[in-house]
C-alpha cells in the first residue's frame, strides 16, 4: 500500500517543496488567507510559508553547531505541527543520529507521521502524540538528553524553556522563537513583565530590546538549574525574534551568565542610553540632565558569536536555498555588528527630533566615522546605526551633515 493510500487528509491540502524535502501541508488558499496574513486558527494544522526563511537559518545554525562539535547529534522539536522543521533537520544536516518530534494536536501528529514516511526518514525520526513539556521532561535524565532543542511556537516560548534546559546535554544548543512582539516591544508592558520577567521600553531600538529580554529570561531560567549560557546567534526578522544559546553546566558558568544581565537606561529627552547593573529610579541623564527610564533585566552581553556567524556564512555558500541571497545579506550585517555597541539609533527618528531632513545611511555613517566614532549599520532596522557616539554628538554631526548638503 502506498503512503497516499495509508493517509488521507480530511482538510484541503497540497504538497510543497522546501530545502531537500517535500511535505503535505494545509492549502492556505482554501481558508481565504495569503501567507502574509496567515491566521493559524483557520487551518487544522499550523503551517506558515513565510517562515521558510526562519527554517533555512535554523538548518544553517544547526549545521554550524554540528560542524563545531564534530560528532553525531540528536535533536528534539516538541512543537512540530506538520513536521517540516524536524524533517528538514534529519534530511539536510550531517551526522544527525535521531530527531524526536511531538505534537498534542492529533491532526498535526497524523500529518507529520505521514510526512516522515513521505521522505523515507522513519529510521531517523521518531514522533510522539504528546504535550511538549511532557516530552521534554521525559527526556531530562542524563542518558536521554538532546544535543539540540528547537522551540518554535506561535507566541511566546517561555512555557517550554524550563523543561528544555533540563533536557539539554552539556554544551547543547537551545533555539527559541518569540512572535509576541507587542509585549516585548513595550505595547503591552505588563504582559512582558509577567512572561519574560523584564520591563520593556517603546523606543526606536525596541526590537533589539526584545531579543535581549528573551535572552535575559533564558539566562535566568538556565541559572536556576546551575546552567550557564552564551548567545551564539540571534536575529529579528519580519514578525518574530530568534535566539540561539549554547549552554554549559556548572554554578560558576551560571553566575557568569547572570553577570551579563542588567538594565538599559534610556533618556527620552536627548536619546542617550547606557547599560546599568541596577535600575535606579532617579537616574539622571549624563548628557542633558533629564530623568531616565529603564528596560530590563535583560541580556547585556553579545548577541552573536563571530566564529559561529562565520561558519554559518560558509554553510550558506555551500547550500542552495531560495533565501540564500537574503540570508547572505542578514549574516553580513550581523557579522559587522558583532562587536558594535549595545542598542542603535534610527536616522529618521533623530532627524525628526531635530526637525531636519534625513540624510542617507551611507552619508551619516561616513560622517560619524570621519568624526572618529565606530559606526555600522544594523540588521534590526534598515535605517538603524550602531555607534559609540554619544547622543548629543550624533545630533551635532547630523546638523553639520545636513547643513553641508544644503
């Protein structure tokens, strides 16, 4: 009996091709939506074609991790839906010994099981019809733990982080996606404090704060289990953020991680910002004397590792993805900002504050560098600049540049 005869979807579906695999997924057009406005609740199984970019980057990151550890690895994806992520991991990453998938949605479980057979990966992939946290907790004993755990939910990853850290091997890799950017970017600050344990701010660099709030929460949860972590790759793309962290067992490593958490103080008067270890309520801006607000606690350490990014770039050059050009652009931007200062300025926001026309990125970057400051573009915002220049110095350089261009 063929796979087609064994399984018949009771909802509109179609075969799609992505990476090296083919999978049966819900036909979104039947639900009256297009990929850009896809609503998960409208289909019986979650599938978002826009997230192919996310999946491509994840494959590259996991390839990089496998290359660095140079041995067989095991992967767990406990929120698998139709199975496309885990199937791609098993098919496209070298020396994957086993992949464990699970989903509590029966439609998703049946569809993922079919897709595993469709790609002839039954020898590498095991799937369970079970709650994500239950799967992770059942594999938390030393001999069952995973090298990589991939948490890619619709919404917040927070409910799955505690069990994920317990189910990771020493030096394992945890990747987590957050799509609930409204709380993380300060639109719903109380929700952010409840979920992530940190206070957000509605600033022009809120997407970087979102990544740092997620990473800081991850570090805090890991430390509860005497686990330290370092962020090796992170990015903000489209409607979500993503953090990849490699862990290390030991209370000293946990303490070192916590030293990389703190607060970002921000002055809404002059746009000055700086890192602080404590959120002083009466903190006065050293630039203009105004009262400063704070975001955090959050991750204040590096958001990317240069060696990890370099290997990802190599893996991308050796892989033919539909998104390869877009990936190259993203990784180049991230590679340039690895050692750049925390937070970024948005040229249009700065120009608006001074009631001046906004110069081009190239011109303003050149002006800042000529003035002796570090200045690089950022992937967080196409008009964003990471720089060591003080806020008032940036305003001065902008005024000079606009005056010279008149």
